[in-house]
C-alpha cells in the first residue's frame, strides 16, 4: 500500500515542481521587461486666489495651448489637494521618461508652470520627479 501512495504522489510532485519552474520563468521575464524610468509630474491647483476657480473650459484651453502642442504622450489626472489649509481641485499632467530625457522635459514643465501661474494668479505650481518602475504589458 505504501508503494502505491509513493507512485501516485510522484507525478503530483513532478507537476508541482514543473509549475513552479514555469512560474519562475514567467516572473523573471516580466521583471526583466520592466524599466526604471523617471516620472515628471506637473500639479496645477484650480483655485484662483480671490477670484473663483479655473473652470474645465479654462483648463482645457490652457492644455490645448501650452501642453498638447509640445508633447507626444502623457497622462492627465483630476485630483484634489490641500493648499494653505483648503481643499482644492487639481489637474495633474505626468510623463514617464528615461533618465536621458528628464532635463529637457523638466525645463518644459517649468515653462508651463510659469505660464499657469501667470494665467491663473497662482502662488505656486508643483513639479515633482520620482523614480518609476514601469512595464508595458
């Protein structure tokens, strides 16, 4: 009886090892396809000091004039932030970049931030840079 148990458990043991090896191969392929990049973010508050808010139309016009013509890709996110103790709607634009391209794009982000500050009387516009691990699947 014990010989029967050993013989029937061997294929299960073999299959479980085979599945573990396959899983390891898939995971190692996935992790080698990831890249370490930099994420540049431009966070624009939508409160206008003593003058209301940046409306969707105002924001869309700004994006069409100062962002879209200069970038081939990027992501916009609507968010909410806290500035000087007040909740504030925000628009976030970000790019994932290789290290070699960060300096040029950071300068572009700074120019956009200056334009946004001037256009909507902002105290400041946040530009952040983060290490980012990405994979296109």
